[in-house]
C-alpha cells in the first residue's frame, strides 16, 4: 500500500471519529490498568459489567489489595481466566504500593514488570492514560492491518513496528483506537462488512463482501 492511500484511510477515520476513545470504562490511570489486565481474552462489555461494580467499592491499589484475592474474585468471576487475573491484580497492587507510591508508572519497562502486564497492556496504558505514542496490537488491529494492506506482518510485534513506521505522524496518537473500532464493528473476523466500509475503495483485500 502506498503512503497516499494510507494517509487517506486515516483521514477518513479522523473525519468520522475525531476523538476516538477506548470502550473500557475508567476514570483514572489505575482503573484503566486494572480494566486492561481483565480484558485479555474477554470483551470490553464483559469487563465493564464487572468493573462498574468493583470500582465504586475499590479503585485504588490500597482498596483492591485490601479486598484480597477472594474478595476481588467475587467482583471479577464473570470474566474469563479470572483466577489468574485476580492473583496478578493483587500482586500488581502490592508492587504499586511498595515501589511506585501507589501511582501507575509511565514507562514501558516499569509497566511490563507488573504481573499480568505484557507489551499490549503496557501500550494501551501508555497511549490511553498518558497520551504517549504506542500501538497496542490486538486481534482486531492485527487482522485489519493485514487484511487491508495498511501494515501486513506475520506477528503482532512486526505489525506494531510497521504501524509505528508507516502511519502518518499526525494520526499516530489515535491510530490504535481507530483500527480497533474498525475491526470490531466493520472489518469483522468472520465476514467483513465491506459494503458499508468507509475505506473499501482504498482497501487491498481481494475477497470483498457485498454486505
């Protein structure tokens, strides 16, 4: 895909949605961190149902740590892989209290040192909570990048690096949100909705649908 096409794609995304946001509910960096840890292999809707009950009761490292593992599990047991996620969250809260003055760190290395936080989660927090340029490549972004030809790659890291290099600079801060939303609602996995896609004429996918 040439640079001109790529620029037009992101211009249209911006035109349709000038200030894209995550669909996870949060009101501060700590809530976002917890929500993103919970969202691995789960839907944002499912995570929001749990955190809408959890955060009014406990939305600081101290408060969640005070709930303890069993107490936290009561709030997150509807989410897939919740036993592991709850253990990681309790450990993460302890580290934040003991090593970071209860604040969410703003560097990748410090974030990735927290239990349950991998590269993708760190990228979401850096980008969404702290306004840093980062590309959190999930299944939606991986699919859209490859299918459209925007930034094809064999694995998520390759796609991440290509996107950071190829997306025009003025769009980089919001690109991750636009691509996720496009993959979630238009360029869906089983059957992309090409007929109602804003970038169909620019997309290089060869097996377009009429939907």
